C-alpha cells in the first residue's frame, strides 16, 4: 500500500515569507530538529543563491558526518539548465533537487509575456532534468507551479514528460491556495493514475484550507496507487497566508476519524519533538505561536468552562483527542526571575563559561583559549540573529565550531565570482 511522506519546506518557502527570515545557524537548527523528528526531507535552500552556498555546503557536510543522518537535504531551483549548472558549481555535493517551472496559462501568459508556449515549458523542464542527472543528482523532483490553475490534461502530459526523463516525483503546487479538498482529491488521484509517479502536494492557506487540501490530495494520490508527499512548514509559516502546518498535518493523518486505518504516515515520525521544534521556530522567526494552534498553541489543552473542566478532569479523552505528552509538552515551564547571565555579542569568557556549564551539563573547555574561540563564534552568531541564542544553538556551536564558522561566513558576490 502506498504511504504518505513529509517534505518540510520551512527553509525554502518559510523563509520567503515577507518581513521574516532566519539566520543560517537557525536554518541549520531547523534541519537538525527535522532530522531528529524523522521527517523524510527538508527543502533546505537555494543552491543558486550566493549567500546560501556556505550554509548549504555546511549542511551537506553535517549529513556526511552523520549529524544529519535520516533527513534528505534537497535544493530548490528553476527548471532551466543554467540553474542546474550553477547549483552544482556552488554546492558540488548536492544530491537532491526540485526543479520548478510555471505550468498554468495564467503564468505562461502573465509571466513569460508571449515568450513561452506550453510546448516550450515541457521542453525546458525536460532538458533541465537531463542536465541534473548528468551533473550527478541522486533524485530529481519536478514542480508544476500554479498547478491548481493548470489544465489537468496538460498537467498529466507535463508529468509524463518528466517521468520519461527520469524524474522521481511531480510536485503539484496549489500556489495560490485555490483548491478545495474535493477538487484536489480528484486531481491527485487522476495525476497518480495518469502519470504513474509519486505526487507531492504543496498547498497554501489563502482560503484557510492548506492542511485539509494536503490531506485530501494525499488521499487521492494513494487511492491512485502512488506514494504521496506533503509539503509542510513549521507553524505554517509561509508566503502570504502560509503553508500546511507540519504538526497539524501529522495530527490530521494520525488522529482524524478513520484516516490512519488506511493511509499511513511513512517513516518513523516522532511527534514528541513537536513542541520543541515549534517553540524554536517561533523564537527564531519572531512570530508567536497562535493561541489556538493545533497541538502546540497555549490553549490547545486549556479548559475553562465548567462542563469541559469537569469532564477532562474525570477523563482527558472526554475533551481531548490526544494527550499533550504526545507532543513533548511539559506540564510546567520554569522561568527564572532572579539573576541571569546571558551569552551574546559582548560577552566575556567568564560569563560564557558559566552559561555553558548551565546549558550543557558536564561541558567544559580544555583551556581558556578554546573557550575564547567558541565564544567568538557565539558573538558572531548573536550579531546575525539579533537575539540571545538558544541552548541548542550554544551546544551546536560548541560541538561543531568548524561548521559554525562556515554558517557565519558570507562573502559578497563581487569579491568571489
């Protein structure tokens, strides 16, 4: 039976959100959390973008070291040969790529202004896929941008051309959140049957249905006989009204009425990582988790009315579909209100050593010189993030100083190329 897998796109679509962003260290921590959580793949960035190169290469190195050992790292590029060539020039060891091109008549006419036809779109995509294989890619996905406004028969023709050139998956992009659960179910099923490849569902929340559409689309793909891949972001962060929320999607697959009896979430996804990754992403993006966010919001397990409070105290299953413990939530969060020593861009070695002894039990430095070397990296990381580093970030810097140095290094294009 085909299964459903998760491809998180926080580090690509999430960071494209207007007025928001992540430092390269924060993006790396997202990948590490996704890896620990058991997510199948991270769309970890743009290999053609110059300022991403050190970060992407550093994360590929982490994968080679086994620090990222389950999560596949995949880059997003346009489906044109120059992007393929530039991707492998800047990130030579990249293994997984998603190649994207617009397929709807609206986009073909509105973006390309008469310079491209439907036939040109397919030809450009096919040549780019061939180039990716020639450069040494291990997997290639093909993205149909604005697929939900694309004629279905043409979409199937596009997908079959991609399959003939060796593509592993087709990404169906509901770029404007135009679909509904009924339309995307039928489209997903017909694409799976008509193309014979796994289908990715990339849904946006412009009409508030990103998670519902993702689940319905995945159901259609599985019913059509193929594996489904759902694109998510942590906390639903994404362009405009956001993408399908990672945790809500997992909960919907595992907990919604009768769904998991037939439609299985592939891999070993550890839901107990939910609260940890969501809290980190909220802090890193500077966007509070909505109070009513499924699973991780402040009110997700809050009860006030008499009937509800009485019922949940007698048996939590009266008013809770799942337990807070499943998501890694604790009953209490302790916040110190007395003396606090922080590590930041102006810290000294004594204060930093004290902080590290608290956040990493047993962590000591061989010498004051070593402590100073790590502290210097912490200072620079703090400059880039503009806020105190988390315990996880401090421990990462201490454990992987050479990788951190690469993450903190950006060189303006004019000085390098």
